[in-house]
């Protein structure tokens, strides 16, 4: 379940990174609303994924998810260009 949340968080990061282009400096309402929603949802899902990861030790959870999410977002974003 944690990996699914992490993947969705990565996709939302790609979404808000692309959405920034369409907000035109947050002057357009609906692209801005979608971008802010994707930002908030991405952070919430990343937080839940970090809290529920069970890797090696209980207190050694954050590095994996903090590495995977941005890396996935960069790869997907570059593939879409």
C-alpha cells in the first residue's frame, strides 16, 4: 500500500510541475486550483507513505520514499516532454 501511495504522490508531483506552466504565474484560476490541489495532495500522500513504510528498521523509513518520489517525478516529466 505504501508503494502505491508513493507512486500516486510522484504522479501528482509531475502534475503540479506541469500545472505550473499553465497557471501563468497563478493568474489563471482553474489551472492554479488544480496545481495547488496536486501540491497539497502530493505532500499528504508522501507523508502517509513515509509513515507506513516498513523497511529495515522502523525509524529508517524516510530516505527511501524521499528518493523515489522526486526521481519518479523527474523521469515521468522528462518522458512527457
